[in-house]
C-alpha cells in the first residue's frame, strides 16, 4: 500500500519557537494532503486541507497564521506551528489522497509535539 | 451535515470471543464508509472500506464490516478476537468529496 512518512516523530520545543513538521508521500503523488490534530483520547480534528500549488483551506477555528501549511510539491506538505505555546502540544497526523472521491486516505505515523 | 457516531467509548472482550465495534452514520447521498485502527502513538491504519456492492466487506487482520442501509450502520466485526487487536478504532464517512468525517473512536480491549 501507499506509504506516508512524517518527520520528526517527536519534537520538544520551548514556548515561543516555531516547529516544522514534514509529511511526505513516498511512493505516490498526493494531489491532496490533510492535517489533523488529535487530543488525548479524542478523535481526529481536521485542521486544514491542502492541494499542491495552492493555498490551504483551513477549518473553522483553526488559525491560519499560527498553523502555516505549505504544499509545494505532489509529495511534500509541511505544517509549521509558529510561536508555539504549551496548548499547542498535541499529536499531529497528516494524510494523503491520490485522487478525490472514494479513495481512502493514507496516514502518516504522526508527530508528537510537546511545547514546554 | 455528515456525522459519524460510535456509541461505545470502550469495548471489552475476551480473547477468542467474537467482537463488534458499532458505528452509525448520517449523510446525504451515498456513503463511502471506512474503518481505521490506531495503535498508541501511531497514525491510522486502513482496515476496510465500503463503496458499493456486497454489504459484507472483508478487510485486514480478519476484520469485516456489514453495511446496513436501512439502519445506517457499518459495524466492525471479527469472529475471534486476539489480544493484539487491542487498539483504538475509528469509523469514518465520506460522500465523495474532500472531507472525511471521523467518529470519536472506540477503544477495544481484548483480555487474555
């Protein structure tokens, strides 16, 4: 099956710094990538949808200036958490879809962000 | 609006017994239904999907799910549970658009 990687898998940073998380589709071209945030014992919350070469579409309540998403190529999307604060600590998961429609999404392994 | 409900926060079952994890959905249009499994500190792994055709869908690791249109349900089942099946299970629905809506998740605990 299709493989999606995320880097780093874990990151600890100080409050006020910025953190970049990479999501790569390793063996396919992803026309659309999704970024989710998962709180402990909670479901996935869709943060934004990004299509290669265009601006991301953010869900209501998600600050686009805080969570910068770039989808510069068909195999790479990045999420940058700017000026991170402890409340940004969470598990961030990306997923990729090859084509729109019924195809399932392929998920990355997730990135655990801890802001001190 | 699309929604997915997983009525049970946790399901407990003894190893070797059959298991069922429930899911109901509400969509306008034909649903595409999915089950995913998540192990601790890991991303989601695809188990199975229903798009069209046979209502009984077979997936990975011996899991299956039955699509019931009249009851708008898509329960996940396995005839004989393993301790290694213990994980968090998510039901999801999509109607062919960009967004997939996930249920709240059900934690499955299989006791040896």
